[in-house]
C-alpha cells in the first residue's frame, strides 16, 4: 500500500481533489465510489471549488455511495443521500440519474442489495473508490466482528459507530438507526483503485493496525492489504503511530 502524509487535512483534501479531477479529465466516464463522514467534507469542498473554476466536468461521471442508513426516509436530512446532496451534489454537475444510492427504506432489503450489485456491474465496476475509516476500523458499514460479508448487505451497527454518527442525529444516540445497507468487502475490493482518507489522531490506532497488523475481521480495513492498488492518504495526526520510515 502506498502511503501519503500531508501536514493538514485541508492539504490532503486539496491534493486528492486535484488527483480526482485529473482522473476525470483522463476518463470523463469515471465511476466513483464515495464515502460520507466528517473526513471527506473538505475533499467535497475542494471538488466543488475545482468545478466552479471549470477545472473539472462531472457531467458524465457516475457515483455510487458506499452505504446508507436503513429505515429512515431517503429525503430525511439525516440520511447519507441528503448529506451527499448538501456537501457535494448540490455544488457540482453530476447528473441526478448517475448518482447511485442504496435506498434507505426499500420494500425488501435483500433485493435492494442485489439491485445495487447489478447496477455496479452494469456500470463496469468502480474505477476509483474513496473510503473513510471508522475509528474502530470499519469501512463502509463493514463492522469489526467474527465475520465479514462479501457483497452489499444489511448490517447491524456497533455501539461505537452509532455514537460516532450521533452528531447527524442531534447527538441523540437513541435516534441513530441500528442498521444500515453497505457495500460488502468483496464489493469494495473489486474497485480498480482505492484511496483511503483518514485524518485526525482519533484514527491513528486504526491506521497503524490497517497498515501493519494482521488481516482480521476484527479490523475490516486490514483487508485492504489484499488489494494491489490502494493508497492511504493521511494527515500528520493520523500518522503519528507509524515509524518515520514511512
Ligand atoms: C461512517 C461511515 C463510514 C465512514 C465513517 C467515518 O460510519 N459509514 O463510511 O468512513 O463514518 O466517519 P468520520 O469521517 O466522520 O470519522
């Protein structure tokens, strides 16, 4: 895995936005996989700035979000769909029909997950998948535990993840859904290029384990070690536990 360390989250976001813009210039039909969370917000701000400067055109790009809460309305302001609209899609020219999401309240969760996998296959797979990192080592909503699920599935959230997401729900833990739909580990590892973005000291322990620890379902991000084209983009705070050799 290649590791990039930047002095601040903003600098990492700026360079990554430039990198994504270049990838879109090279392939205007790029299929992008996107995360939610606090970490990618500066990245989305930089992408919007590049769009305003006409440095990038998203009109033929397709996006697939990694995950969505289960059981809340899609237009609920707390949904990941609404989050993406606020932070990215309202500010750039991705065509609404090319913005793909898992439905948060599908009639049948199993068929919804299958539909998503099919849509991904039909789009030709993900060219560039940007990932955040849960402080507990999760990616998407693939939580640490005894097992991992290969494909898009309905997932139960751990208490730690529900606490980490509580700010979206007015800091009321009881309001945070206990389930979500998420791409699975094989869906994630099927992306041609993966960029994991982690900033802040809260992520330092997971970053160290994902890079240097054993591959284990207790640290879902460690499975990225199996992928031939992964980059880990960090700020100094997230990199504090790595040797200076990195
Ligand atoms: C949520 C998302 C993850 C994301 C994680 C980290 O749980 N499902 O995809 O990576 O939050 O969030 P943050 O960037 O706010 O630390």
